[in-house]
């Protein structure tokens, strides 16, 4: 469930109140850090994304007009910051690493129920960057394939393909973990 | 439950698992964020440029150039060069839109913002709600959204599309319509975030306005130089008005230029400067002035010292390479050239103040290279020195210090003011 944020706190942050900014940071950072980790797959790089994302968030806080949830608005900033970092490192190539995973049937939902947060994070972090990005954006953040295609500069078909491969890959990893 | 619903349920379950997840954030991150905010705040103050300031500076620069032309081209005494000009420093005003010095960190941040802008420019839709949804209703919504999208070719054959019931179709279209509206709002709200970055980035390309003065030196400045007056007087016919240089000795005045320009920084290392300048070249020689009336009668024949003033308007272009940049001093190299046109070639017979004008054809081409240093005297003030080596090509221009000694050492010294 998304947190709600006091408009007065946000107003103080806009005015440059450092204590208010720290308070907002303390509430948001633990929730945004996992997002950064999920996208870039590396904790130290995620720290850079988190830092850059918060600087962008505070400098652009005036543009938040109160429509939609504040956390949702903040998440978009961090997602974009993460995508920029991946693009800078040329890490958004749609690789063919999951060819071997094609043809596997989708497992039942019970497989996912048996996995915890840390295990799932580790699995997502080990996805190839292109698949991980599409999976994060579609399955976790809720972007549509058209939105993903526009943001990543790929076709909707490619977005669907990468997503399905990412799912299959994850399912296989989860199944292997269960079998062990 | 269908295979598709299984997939969506997996997505939702994973989303639910990750939704409440939190990670411990290292303490140094806030310190870095705080420092970044301080830097951004100080940068914003410097980057606030008011168009009226730019306009005012530009007007002042043009007015200074025009005033210089008017002052220097008025009837003058027999002095070769005003003593006050020789070796004087002329105030140089450079008012860049942005801070001229950028640390590596700031450069990286700006590069990141540029990339942010580029990718965000591709964003056509931004989901209005990122609050994770769970539950059967969410499964149905995801299913409806998936079905609403066009079918994929054979790569996704493993995911079969189910036929939607009319009620589901209606719900899907209603939600799609609502989502489009919210996406529009979200996009409009979000685009200013990235368009601001784009505007800021555009401004941060650093455009400077420069008003400068330059004086040149040559080893043969006051020496006699052999030469023939390169003017139509060279082919002066017996019954033609003009000037003939009697001997080869000339006394050359110190060339002086004033101008205004724009310097654009394309990268932290490279920038390009373009400007408009005015140059005054003077020399004094002994010659004979002959005036022939329309009827062919010689009205005046005077042998005297004659002072020649040549007024050039030119367009200099220079490329600058920033070698070393720090808080207190910048060192750079620059190279370029100029195209100048002589707009006024005047000869004044000193004994009787007769003034004769000659037309100058063609343009003067030159090339220059040099190293410069700027010393920061404060946050907004810098003192710079730009020595350079200049070469003036033979372009059939009126005789001057440039034609006699084409390789010259130039000095530009002044102040740069930053807004």
C-alpha cells in the first residue's frame, strides 16, 4: 500500500527546508531503494541512482500538482533515472540469452507464493538487463507494452517477447529452487 | 483458471511480495543528496538569466563599439597614435549565461539530465497510478488490458488470447479511456519535469557575450619599411587626384581593435567564439597629394607628411580548448581566423588638413593561434590575458603594418563579468 504524504511536508520541502527534505527522504528512500536495485541489478549502482533520483525529485518537487499519489509520482522519477543509467551503460539491449527458456509452460501461481521478498529480489536482479527492465516496468510498475516500447525505443512486439521470456526464466528459476 | 490468468496472478503476487519490501539505505546517500541539493541551489542562482540583462549587455557592447568608431574616426591631430591607447588595457566584459567553470560532478549530472531528457522525450504515456493493485479485480483488469492490445506474432504463441465477453470488453474500453485521460494529465504534469531539464540543459550550453579590446605589436612597428603605396595612386596618371608616397619610410601606429562577440560552449572542453570587431590601423609617411579638377587643371600639389587611417570591420571566429580549469584559474588554447573589410581608407595631408579617401577592395584574411589564462577575482569577475600569434595574408589591401609585417604578436587583456 502506498504511503500518503502530508502536503505541508511537501510544501516545506519545496521551500528548501532541509529538515523537511530529510524527513521525506527518510520515508521514501527505503521504498525507492529496492526499486533502484531491481532495475539496475547492482546495489552500488542503485545507490547512485537513488542519490540522483532524490536530487531530481527535490529540485522538481514544484511540478507535483497533487494529482495522483505522491509515491507514484516519485516512483516515475526513480524509474526514469534508472532507465537513463541503464541507457548510459548501453545495458538495454534485448539479448537472446533466454532462447533456451522458450517453450516452457507457465507454472501455476503456487510457485510464486512460496518465494520470499529477498529470494525474489535476487532472482530479478539476475535477469539480463533488457528482460529485467521490461519485467519490472510491466509486471511490477504496471506500464503497458506501448508505454514500455515508447520509453525504451523498442517495438511492442519486442516488449511482449522480452516479458514472456523473463516470466519463463523466473518460473524456471523458482521451480529449480523448489526442486532443490 | 486459464493460463493467462495464472500469468497475471503471478505478476500480481510478485508485485505484492515486492510492494512492502524495504531496503536499508546507506547513511552516506543523504549526505550526497544534501550536497547535491546545495550545489543545485547555487547553480540555479547563477543560471537565472534575465533577457533584459542580456539585452542590456548587448546594447552596451554595440554602443561601445559605435562610440569607438565615432571617436576614433573624427578629425585628429598629427599624433601618430594617442598615447593613452598604447599598451592600455581595455575593459572586457564577458557575461556568460551560466557559470563558466563546471566540476566533473556537475558535468556528470548534466550529462545524466540530458540523457534523462532524451529518454523521457520518448515517454508518451505515464501511468497515473503506480500503486500496486492486487486481487481478482486486478487480475481481471490486467487480463482485459492485455487483451485490448494488438495480438503479437508467433513469438508469443505460447500465450493464447482468450475471447473477451462483451461486459469485459466494455469494462476494458472504459478503463482504457479513463487511463488515457489520466495518462494525458500525468504526461502533462511529468513533461514539465523533463522539459524543464531540457530548457535548463539548453541554457547550460553557456553562451557568453564578450566585449573586448586588442592591441597588436610588431617588430617593425616604427621602422621604415620599403613599399609602394598600394592604392590607385600607384598608377596615378599625370592628371588624376591622388597620393604618391615619396619615400619608403613609414611610421606605423599600434593597431587597436574593439569588438563584441558570442562564445558558445559546446562541451566542457570545447567552445566556439564568433564576433564583430573594429580595427584602426594608422601610419604616417611623406608623400605628395595631387588634386586635379574636372577640367583637368591641377588645383593642389602638396608634398607633406600624410597620415593614413584605415578602418576595418571584421568577423573573428575562434575555437577554444579548455586545458585546465579550476576554481581560481583557467588555462586554454585557442585558434581561429578573421575576415575583415576596410570600410574607410583616409589620408590626411598634415600641413593643410586636406583629406583624401581611397576605396579599398577585397577583404583581409588572417589566422591566429594562442594560449590564454583567466584568473578568477571573485565569483563573477575574472581577469584574463590572451596573447596570440597572428598572420595576415596578402590580400591586396592598402599598405599598413599588416602588409609590411604580416606576422604579429597580439595581446588581449581584460575583465570578464559573469551574470
